[in-house]
């Protein structure tokens, strides 16, 4: 088991902002938005010791690019390991078209 640094791309940071804004505004619940962001960032932080444990995304060209993913609640987290860093690429609701969400990164 390796130790990894964890880094967010600008797209992943924007995803977190969108998720927070949606929950805070759509449901008028700031506490739920904060809890959800804490849950997601905790799961992402866990990549520091288990990034190489998750599955590769099986669709091309993402499989060839080494894109990995895991689910946290209703969200999918996509990342790529380069050297000793896990780069979080996207954090998206699992109900959306994942291939479309990923098409913006490769």
C-alpha cells in the first residue's frame, strides 16, 4: 500500500462548488450542504492511503488513460494516479451521464 498526495483539478473544485450551491440553494439547507462537502472531501482524502485500491473506469479512452473511480453516496469521484499523486478530476452525481462528464477531461 502506497502513500499518495491528493490534488484537486480546477474542474473537481468547481464540481464541489456546484454541489454545495445546489444543496444549499435547492433545499435551502446550508447545514446539509456543509455535511455533504465534508463527506465528499473525507472520502477524497482517503485516497492518500488507498488510491491504488479502486477500479479503473472500463470505458475507452478512460481505461487507457488510467482513470479510476469510486462512489461516495450518490456521487462518483474520478481520479488519476501520476507518480505519487492522486489527481481528482471530477466529482459528479451518479445520476448524470458519466461519459459526458468525463469527455471534458481527456
